[in-house]
C-alpha cells in the first residue's frame, strides 16, 4: 500500500493546485535530459572517430 508523506495541509493544497504546471515542468525536464544524453552520445562518437583517425 502506498503511504503518503506527512506534510502540512498547505503543501498538499499547493501541490494539488499546481499539479498541472508541475507535470509540464517534469515533462520538459525529461525532454531536456533526453536531448542532453543524445548530445553527449554524439560528442563521444565524434571523439572516438577522431581518435581512430590518429
């Protein structure tokens, strides 16, 4: 069973009122992380290609 954290009512109210925005922020953060991972992978591949040329 899922046990909820004991937080002040004001915090739960704020989370409930801002849940949609928090969801959008989380989605954007996930997209940014995916893009950063793709950039990192591309940079590593380019570095390996350059090392293989030497």
